[in-house]
């Protein structure tokens, strides 16, 4: 499924995208027809891991959140979990691995560490409980002020979404409330998110698209909900750029100047302001049929659309500081015996950057494995 996404984004604009889209549709229909429940993306990974757990007959307690750790002589020797309303102490001879996500949905912590409430696409239960419990037994915390930022959407019902390929594809730009571009729209989501947060012009940020963007590329944020989004003013449509600017309260002359300049870049293939479309990463979510630069397409044909963007994220980066064996460390660098952590409960091994896809799940799997190997030797 992950390998489908980049081609699906251009299912209507390239033959390879169309073939991939058709394969995806037939695979889904085939699954339904044969009674198979197909899963993709993270669900596929979780299912594969759960298969191994079942195969090994490892007992699994669902809906049994950790509420505390059991510490004896400075070492973690177990955990207290809430099981069906009862607090149960579970003894752990080798160690406890905390892997209960980050704190993307903890509004109080978000305000304290990020200064914004956060419009996260992470699950609602991402409340930082395990980070708090780890800190309670002396763990050091790192990167608490950072997240897997990116451009997000907030629907009329308050639901949060995440924008990826839409802002990178040609025939689009992102502007601030004044009507100016301020960054490379095709940059990685982290870089784009950092640029959004660092941009000081007050007011909303908009993704402006030409009708070719609307027709050719997959846009999932308001799929099947266009009417409601238009009614809420989160999505705005107009036959001309002038009218669009008026409807989003931007200066029409300034937006026209921004678009003129950008259209010039689309012609030469070089974005002289922000270097959009210069790297292989940028081109990944581009349209190879658009020349000379797959990320730069002019905004000329209406109706034009403006989609309001928010500083969204896929989760938080901050958490418990760990070493190469996923052991949880104290401020003085010493390891807390018997305590391990992996995934978004830990401070990301990637620091503040985004080296590429899999930057969260990859390390979560690797350090979960390393924790188990280390604990098994204790
Ligand atoms: C839309 C979206 C797309 C993404 N795409 C990618 C991608 O392509 N590649 C990539 O690498 N990453 C991606 N990510 C990020 C990735 O999904 C997360 O970083 C990753 O799932 C974090 O794993 P985790 O195990 O740390 O936390 P989670 O997957 O959040 O799992 C934490 C688990 O702990 C449970 N839990 C919570 N509190 C407690 C408690 N007190 N006690 C016990 N259990 C508890 C939760 O119910 C949950 O089951 C994406 C995220 C989103 C939202």
C-alpha cells in the first residue's frame, strides 16, 4: 500500500498512476468478493506482528493501560496496570518496555511544550501517560518541544487531517494571509511544518490550486465532503484568482504578483525563491509529465481553490531519553535498570530532522527489538 501512494496521487495524470489505481481498486474488490479483510499501511504491519505473537501463544491483555511502574532498590521490576477496573501488579523478571506512543493529543502538554494546541493526526489516546510514568521514576526527557510537524487540515467537525502529496504536486502554491509564498511547498513534511511555525505573518495559511490540480491529483482531505468544507469556509472556490483572493481576505494585487512570479518559475523550471522541485525528495510527489520541473505548474486556469492549512503533525518527537539498547537514561546518563522504551514514548533518534519515510516506525521496530534482546540477557 505504501508503494501505491505516490502513484495513486497521480492516478488521473499518468498511465503508471492509472494502472496502479486500477490494480488497487481490483485488489480491494477481489478482497471483498472472496471475503478477505485486506489491511494496508500500519494495520498490515501490526497484523504481521500480532500473527507472530499469536503463533508464540504470548498472552495479550487489551484495554489494560499501564498506570505505574514497580521499583525496588532503584530497578524497575514490574508494572501496575488497570485491568477491568482493578489495579494489577505484573512482575517483570527481565524488564519493562514502555511503548505507549507520544503526547500529541495531550492539550495541556502541547501548550506547555509547543505553544500551540496541536492539530494532530495521531490517535486520541496519545496522551503521554508512559512518558509521564517514565519521568516519574527519574528518566531524562528530550526534544519535548518538537513534533513530526506538517501541514494539517481541520474539518468542520473538528477532525484533523494531514496534507502530503497535495501541496507538492504542480499547479499549486502555499501562501500566507498576505498572499505571499514563504517556503518550498514540496519540502518534507517536517521542514514544511517548521517553516509554517516559524513564519510570523499572522492569519491563515492557504493551499491555492489551479483546476488541473483538482482534476488530476488525488486529494483525500475533503474527499466526499466538499460541500461541508465549502460551507465552513475551510475550502474556498472562485472562478478567478482575483475573486479567490477577496474571498480569503488576501490582497488581490499581492496574490496576483505572487502567482505571476511563480508562473515564471514554472516556465523556466527553477524556483528562484525557495528551490521547489530541486531534490529527488521533492520530485517523488511530482508529476513527471509536467515539464521542465515536475513540481512546478503554473496557476492559470480556474476555478481556483484555496484550502486552509493548519500546523498539523503525525505525532510528537519528544519523550524518554534512551541509549542504543533502548535502556531509559537518567539526567546523569546512567541507565535505569529494568526500564526500556521504544517508539514515540522516546525522544526520536532522528533528532529534529526527517531523513525519509519510515523515520518513526523504523526506529520503533529496531529499538523494540534491541530492548528485547538486551532484556533477555539480564
Ligand atoms: C496518518 C499517519 C501517517 C503516518 N505515516 C507514517 C509512515 O508512513 N511511516 C512512519 O514511519 N510513520 C508514520 N506515521 C507515524 C507512526 O504511525 C507513529 O510514529 C507510530 O505509530 C508510533 O508508534 P508507537 O508504537 O510509538 O505508538 P502508537 O502506534 O501510537 O502505539 C501506542 C500504543 O500504546 C497504547 N497506549 C496508550 N496509552 C497506553 C497506556 N497508558 N498503557 C498501555 N498502552 C497504552 C495505544 O493504545 C497504542 O496501541 C504516521 C502517523 C499518522 C498519524
